[in-house]
C-alpha cells in the first residue's frame, strides 16, 4: 500500500513496496520478467529490469554541474557549475538525467521510441521518478511539461515518449502535467543528424506556449527522454520564460556522456 509513495520518496526501487502475502502467488501467474533480458527477477520491486541489466548503465552521480547536470570525471569533489555553464549560462535553472545513455537504459529507450515498445515506459519512468526525486523535491515544480513532438512526427510514431513518461512522473510525484502546454510549431531535422553547434539553430523558433495563463508565474519542469547537447531543453526553457514562467528546470532518463 505504501509502495506507491516509497518509490517517489526515494526509498529505492528494490524495496518491497506493495508486495504482501499474495506476491508469491502473483509471481506464479505473472512472473516478473526483466524488460531487457526476459529473465525472471526474484523479489522484483516495481521496476522490472534485473539488477544485472541495470548495472550496464551508470547512474549519473555527483560530482556534477549544478546547472546542466553533467557529471565530472573526477570521482570526488563537490558539485559546481561547469565551464560552459559559467561562460554561457543556459536558460534552465537545472537539468538532471537519471542515467548515462548507455547499456540497458539506452536499449530500452531505443525500443520504446523506435520499436514502439510502450510497455517499457513504466520501468523507465519509475527509475526516473526514483532517481530524480531529490530534484523534484528541491525545485517543487507547479507543472510538468513534456517536450512536444511535431504533429508529423507524432503521426509517424503514434505517441510522444515525453508525454507518456510525464504522465507516470506526474502520478508518482503528484505534480500536474501540462501535456499541451508547449507545442512544436515548426518541423525540425532530427537533432541526432546534426553537429552540436547546428542543433541550437535547428530548434530556434520551433516551440510555442499554447496558453500563457497556464505557465505564467509557474515553476515548470520539462520532461524528455534523452539530453544530448541540451539545445532542445534550452529552447523550450527560453519560450516558457518568455511567456512568464518563474523558473524552468528539466529532467530526462538519460544523458549522452561528456564528450
Ligand atoms: Zn535483465
Ligand atoms: Zn554545466
């Protein structure tokens, strides 16, 4: 019963959660299988990714940049703003990712986005909810806003991965979801095909706030799947701030490692 809160409160995804005396019986009929290797997970929590698969993706751990969240290579030290954030501060107050974009997390995101494996959204969102709960508690956002897809891309894919993740985060963190707060008003090249410096130009002017009143004076938390250079999140933040948002921060499942 308390399980729903345990995960959001950061007590760990491997906690016993709601599993009571019936859990053995449930495991018999609905064995918890790992979304990645399909292996049976004994004593599974709510996240059905086995510890061995999860260990193939490093979580983003301190020390990291207090603004963009990039982890520093040095194993010890305190969090501080990184060089690029000091020279050109991004419009968002903070961006945080749960994992580095590698291993099982990378595969799961790939299957979710490109193979339409929407069932994978649940473990990904629960891992995000658990690992990024400290930021949600610190920033106390009024609204979660998924990064929108262009309607053409939405038709191709059939769903917006950021909306599906945002809906689960909204439930876990008890923060309202503004699923249409932002919309994409211009078609853009997929960012993966572009070099870092072309990315910002590519997304410039691509987003618009649909309802100013919804974001005015609000603390907004953007939700997306992967952070690469942060250009998309920066542009969404700029648009939200221009519409009167009080502060914008961002969360993603994964971020591309420091390069
Ligand atoms: Zn596994
Ligand atoms: Zn930084």
